C-alpha cells in the first residue's frame, strides 16, 4: 500500500515538473488548451498542463531582417539591385501565432515585394538622392500589412544600390560636368566682383588725383623691394605737376628779366 502511494506521488511530481516552464523577460508563452487559444503567459515560471495544453514561445525583442538584393526596374527603365535591412518586433504574441503560419518568413516576403514595388514607382535620381523618403514609404506599407499579425515594423533602411557599369560612368560624367559648371560660375562671379571693386577704386581716384600718384609711388616701392635687378619705369609728367605749381607760386625757376 505504501509503495503504491509512493508511486502515485512520484508520478504526480513528474507530472507537475513536466508542466513547469520558465520564460525569460523578453519571452511570452502562447498556450492552446485542447486547441483553444488562452491568454498568453509570462514572463517567469508558468505551468502548462501536460497533454491538455500546448505552448509556443514568442520572442518580443527587435528582429533584424536582412533583405537580399532585389532586381528593381525603376520608373525611368533602369535596372538596379537594391538591398535593405528591416527592423521589427512582435507586439501581440497571440496574433503572431494565430494570424500567420510563420510571421518571420511572411514579413521577409512582404518586405521583398514591397521593395521591388516601391522601387519600380521611383526614378533613379529619386532612388539615389531621397533614401529617407523611400525608407519611410516602405516602412509604412510593410507596417500596415503586418499590423494584423501583431508585428510592428520600427525601421527600414536601404543598404546598397548597385548600378550597371555604363550607368555608373554616365553618372560620373554628369557629376564632373556639374562640378566644372560650378567652378566656372564661381570664377565668373569672382571676376565680376573684382571688376566692381576696380571700378569703385577708379572712381575714387578720379576724384582725387593725388591718390593715383600715391598709388604710383607705392607700386615703385613694391617693385624695388621684390626685384633686385635694375628696372626702368616711366614717370608720368602729371606726377610732377604739383611740384611745378608750387615752384611757380614761389617764384623759383622764373627766368623773366626784371625791370
């Protein structure tokens, strides 16, 4: 009799221990009782009735999904390969189990088809220059489709855009032409500003002739400092006009006979 009780107790302990499950903080247990869904459980220690109940573990951490390169024909008929990375997490474990057979595989397939679809509606220039806009559009579409599955798409980022060799050469030539155009515009703008400053300086010097003479003397000083060789520099007669006027007023050099 005692041995029979011991066997029953032993079987009961085994039964209880087999039903104990430990779920981590980031895990939830979706439990089915005789095929019927019950509220998900966890985290911590939970009890699943053996034989009567079945549990599926769901990870609530953010999943990084690498989308392989997809052949995309853009709106302007250019074939490119586009790859991306998608970040998502499960927000409703029960729906992630009951609404879709494999939410990870389903999200991957949906992201691939959406990437090709959005890329096909975009021109190449927009695909290269407006990645943020395309990322937001892809995220919005994929998130709206996965919401019934209890999956939340948090971020989509385009990784690589591989162009054909002839298209790469064409884009490089276009960029080079654009840089040359900007350089010419900047040079022309600089010449225009310099000519304006020269015109302003000429106007100021025309109002004050002594300024021109001082500038002339300054140029002579600079040449004498920078060049050690002999320099013959023409001297304009106007430079001596103030001295002649001064001498005439002082009566110096006046050869007229005195009466």
